[in-house]
């Protein structure tokens, strides 16, 4: 005799959210599941939420397709509950079902990201491996077949550490490709649904460009002295305080520059017609992850020293790339910095992180001959590419703001003068 049917509904994830996007299934009809096993990922705002199973049993029906928008409280999945050896229904847990697990990792993966569970760390060859969308994407990029990876997670789930261990054990090489494949003609196509975080990014960029009249300003900056200072600080303090990259120093320059131009450190509610200037400097750091661009926020940069800023930035960026960043860590910035490091190019036209009114992009550093005092000398040069909301920031103020940043960067002693 079959067990009772347990209906799992789309949970209320808080903050007045009325609907979510279904971005991945980890199971399919007929799969056996264990208690607390991840069933599906749903997306709200910029957070990805994994829905765990409150019961053990067998999946009999799924409540939607990947990419579908589901209302809170609607049916997500039906599970036929397991029965004990005596044939009695499994006891109902007194506690509430496990809460959803909020993450930021969202799939850019095939539309049916289903998986079969396993009771131990080994699986039959025909079983599909259990892994999050972020792990599946990394495996695909590395050329690793997840069926060859030994899992260590709950219910046989493959985690990032398992993928790292497998990749390292095989010499850090992607899977072999067929000989001559590079010269073969190809007619294959791949349709990739724009879902989850990628859809959110697309909508945010579309709204930013549609609603904000951008104008950009590019200035060349000599970072020779700043880089010399950074090298000296690292030589003296790395072992005790950690290593500094260029960004914490640029963040310090930003803090000082917005003191002179508070209209830059602001957020514009264009529906209410209100610009809010912020005393706190919460700097968003545009960060590329396997699933798209996110902006973790280093809060109160004005109150932190360089090493505290560096440590917090590293923590947030690591969390974002690993899919652990929370909604609070990905919102509330008052101005954004964007850097592609060595890939930064000569100049760029960054898109404003709405509802902010300014963004500064850091281009790559190059050694360039420069005329100084009648002599040609080698200097380390870099461009700052910035964009502003022309509705509330005048061109003159934008230029003066960037020139203030330039003054602090080119004379780095000023970074430490209050």
C-alpha cells in the first residue's frame, strides 16, 4: 500500500515577496529523496533560494518548468512519503519543515537540471549525479564528467570541493577531446534559457539604460606613486595585515572625493523624484561570477582602514563567487567600482548600478613613456572610466569629482590627511 502524499508549496521567503522564478530542479518524477535533500532552486531579487524536502519519499509530480514564475503558496512538488517496515506511515515531524537556504548562485544551465539522489558517497553508473547549478557549470567549463566525481555532500551531493579534488587528482587537465576536433566542421547549436540571475541582470541593465540618461567621462591617471606606496605597504605589513590590491586605495580616494562632491554618493528614486545623499560610503564592487555579474557591498568604507577594507572585500567577493552571499550583502551600495584587472582595456562606458547615480570603472595599468620636466620617463598609467546620471549630476560636477580622485591617486600622501 502506498504512503501518504505530501504537497510542498512555494515558501514565503520574506520581505513581501509575492512570487519567485523557478530556476532549477534537482529531482524528477520517480526519484527517491531523503529528508533535507535539495529539491529545487527559486530566485527572488538577487538571491537564490534552495528548497529542501521536509520528508523522505518518492517524487510523483513537479509543479512547474524551469523559468516559470510561481506565486508564493502555489504547489511546487508532490512527494509520496516513505513508510516504515511495519507498513505504518512515517511519523510527522513536530518541527517546521527545514527553512529555505538562501544563496546567490543561480544556474545558466540546461532547462532540466534534475538529479537522482544516492544514499552514500558512491553511485551506480546509471544514476545522475546530484550537484548545484554552479557546480554543474564549473564542471562543464573544466571538461569534467560529474559521474566521475566522488561526492562528499549530503545524500551524495557533489560540492565545489569535490570538483576541485577530482580536477587536481587528474593533473588539473580538462577531459580529453576527440583528435582533430578543432578542425572539424560543426553544425551544433545550443539554446540557453535566460533565467535566474542572468535574467535579473538583463532586466536591471535594461532598466538602467532605459531610465537613466548616461554620460561618461574618461581621465588618464598616473598611478606610479600609488603603486610604489602599495608595494611598500605590502613589503612591511603583508605578514601581519594581509596583502593590499589597488582597489582598497581607490576606495579610499573615492571616500575623500565624495566628501567634496556629496551629490555623487547618492541614490535617485526617480518615481518619487527624490535624491538621497548618503554620509555613509557603501561601495559596491562589481564582481564577475560563474553565473553572471553581482555587486557585493563593502559597507562604511569611510570608517575602515585599508586592510579592513581589503579583508571585507575579499570575503564578500569569495562569498559571491561561491554562491554564499546574502541579499543584504548584495544591496544598499551608494556608489560602485568596477575593475576587470588585466582585462580592463583602455577605456569603457560602465552602466550605472541603478538607483545609484555614478559608477567608476578601473582600466588596466600600462607602462608608458611620459614627458616630465623636459625628459621622457616611464610611468605607470591607468584610465578611470566613469558614468553618471545626467538627470541629477551635472557634467562639471562629474569632471571635478574625477579630478579630485585623480589628485588623491597621483599624490597618495593625501589619502591619509584628514
